């Protein structure tokens, strides 16, 4: 499954990291109201002014669907990559106690440099960030060692699971012949976490149904949401296949990064409020007020009913 990532790492290293993620980075969760066992994912309270949007019908039936990853198809503590949305502390004695502060400093410097070059929402390269934060020797092994360090950090600080109900609904989308894409603020390991959590490759036979030509990851584009660049690029790719942006449904948990940016690019949007930990309403954002979601759903089951019935 390690083939989903193109981080410039040797295939053997990617396979090693995928095994590590499967062993240490996946912690199952259960949906609201399910039987006891794993920790529960609880839906978020919906702001009063948006309650009329809950389960609102879509303007038209979608011909394609695209999704965010963290907080949408992956449940995690932060709802983002821990390599960037950096929690405090250190996961174990194997890391310096001030590693979080070091990481934030490196990320802030890289962001400032790229913004000075005119990129409004730049993305970093996590293995390089960790290599610099840990003062690794600048040799041929630095990138690989940085990748190993950020995987260990991510598994300890931000373990993930498939969002309850997502596997079944993605399968239903695939069975209906809907083209499936991704627009995600992500790092090289994000596809590996998705594949480990769902137990299937993203693309290809036996996979989750995603189209390799419709995957936009910020670690590849070096531009992150809420910049709408990735959404505009996805709209261009759909247009080349004869699918207008207005017939694409984008699903995400962040009303700015996913909802507003997606609507600005012409997509229908479903704001996913199924996990209170990662739901972001961002009511004060002017872009959000100007581009409300097409609908709001509090579970993947509700989303499946909205699209498939």
C-alpha cells in the first residue's frame, strides 16, 4: 500500500513506514450511539443560524465527489497533521522535551519565506522540518531519518481511525460510478494513514475508489488550504473530463478551508460535523459568511442518504 505516497523516499522505506503506521498509528473509534468498546466520535453542536442547513437537499445530484482527509474521512485528535498543527509536549523520552517548540519555529520560518515569495498559504515538507528541528546531519540520510522521526511523532501525537460510516458510504459512491477525488492539507504519510485505517489502497482494483488523477495533496502542490488553488485545479481536472464544477460535491469539516474555498471554486459543499473535535465553523470569517455550505451533515450515514437516495 506504500505506493500511494510519492515523497521521494525509497520504496523499501515507504513500506517500512506503512507497517509502522499500521502497527502504532491506527486506533479505532466508534460512532455516536454504537456499542461500547473503542472511544466514541461525537457530532458537533450546530450553530443556531446554520440549523436550517442540516441535511438540506443538494441543488442537484452530484456526478462526482471529492473529500478532505483529516476530520472528514480520518478521525484524529487534532483534525490536522500533527507535523503542522503541533500539539505541545513530546510523545516519549525518545524526543527532546522542546521538540514542539522547535518544530513550530522551523515551520514559521518556512512559511514566512514562502509568503515573501508570494504564496499566501504555503505548505512545508515534514521530513525536512523534522531533520532541521532535530539538528540531523545534512547528508544523504537526513530526509529518510526525518521521515522516520515525523512518522513516530505523528503516530504518538495524532493516531487516526477511519471515520465511522465513511468506508460504507465511499463504497456506495464507488458502486454508483461517482468519480472520487481528494483535496487535503497533508504530508507524505497522509495517504499511508488513510490506507492503513481503511485497510485498502486509495486507488486501483480492490481500492477505495479514488481516481489517482483527482488527488490533490498540499505536500505535493506546496500550497495549502484555505488558498483555493487546489480547488481550482481540481475543477480544471473535472472540466477536462466533462464534469462541471457545479456537479461536484466537496465534503470537509472546515467551513473556511473546505466549505468556503470549495464554494468559491464552484463546487457544491457538504460541511461534515460528525466529529466535534475537528469541526470548524469559523463563523467570524468573511469568506465563510459569503459562501455558506450547500448542506451540513452530522454523520457519514446522513451523507450517504443525501447523495445515494
